[in-house]
């Protein structure tokens, strides 16, 4: 079953030198699965996630044949209609999400606000109960104490979990996670990923996991899109990512240290302008 379908998506920005294409004609479908999007900084990963939610503001330009959620083209919706999609049907955990929390509101107030925004008829008691349940679902102990805390009183890893809990309160169909573990140490990374994985599987959600860490994506996701210069250059099964054929993907892999294949020097990533317009390679 296709949950999200993106066809020929472009994101453009006018500059003094002319129009800059940040995302260039990408297409993909997503079911109830974990889809990874990887690439260097500036390859268009985050822009893709923001464009799906129509978070690109003027003078940015978003064009596509369609960006459809359950068959409904999101590009045809008004801004008011999109506000009912954001959060309720699609949520996005931003990079380093702890800093998305309001520093002058308690964690509980922000979680309850998220619930009541999407459930206008819900009472304050219901909002609090749901908020505590979600904190417990992301493995936060003593949820009542955390509800009373301010963002500066929690650790980075707990801040990440709080944001994930907030995004999942409305029971969305699709979660977009934009490098949600990049600011965490390895042990906390694994905990957060395990929580996200469990929640996605239990709820039957779709997940778009945006990252620059190929090893992490190969272990965590089902499929991987590799982006270069605003376009998808290769599609692979996550478990076969290390068998990728595109020279750009191979270059990314070879520039990473590996415990099973230690080397004195890591490769320097080489780039070719021809890749920008070469046909898509798929390892599926």
C-alpha cells in the first residue's frame, strides 16, 4: 500500500546569479516502511522533507506533478487545510529537536498543547494522560517529574525523546525524522532509534529517516535513497547498501572508517558533474 507518492519534485530559490535548484525532479513512493535518505550536506535531503510538508517559504518555489498522501495531492490544499495535515497526518522531527522546544514553557504544557491542538474537544485531564503515556512510550522514567520540567532541565537525549513523543501524540500516519540523532552520543542514538523503530512498527506508520550516516541508515531502514546535488542518483535495499554500484555511493562508503576493514588512510570523496544528470541507478 502506497502511503506517500512524490512525483517530479523541484525546489527552487532565486539568487543574484539566477535560479538555484535545491531539489531537482525527484520521485519516490513510500509505504508503511522505513525509508532512508542520505547524502552530503547540501544534497537536498532536508529540503525534500520540508517540501513534502510545504514548509518552504517565499521566495522558495515548490513544484511537482504531485505530492500525494493517501491519494490526496498536498499541493492542491490551502494553507489552512495543510495545517490540519501537519502534525495530525504527517509530523517532522527537526534536526537537533531539543532546540525546537519553547524554553519558557514546561515540557508538560507543550505536550498537552500539541494534543489539544489536534483534539479540540479533548479535556485538560485527557491531554495530560495522553502526554504522560507518550513520555512513557519513549522510555522516559518518572514522566510526572519530566512534565513539570523546563527544556533546559533535561539532557540532550531526553530532549530528543520528548520531541519524538510530541510528534507522535496526534497518531500521525507518517513521521519525517531529519537527523534526529546527530547531536547524540552513540549509546543514546541506539536507544532513540530503537524507540522510533518500535513505535513505527506498532502503529503501522511510514518513516522517512534523513541522515548523513550511511552505516546507521543501512542498519535501521528498509530502503535507501542516495541524493547528490538535489537529485536521487541511486536506490538500494538498506541491507545491501554496501553493494551499491553508483560511484558516488561507493565514495561515501569508502570515506567512512570500518572496524572490519581498517585502513591507514580513508578515501577522499571524488565528484563528477556528469552525475547531476545521469540516469537513476536502482539496486532493488
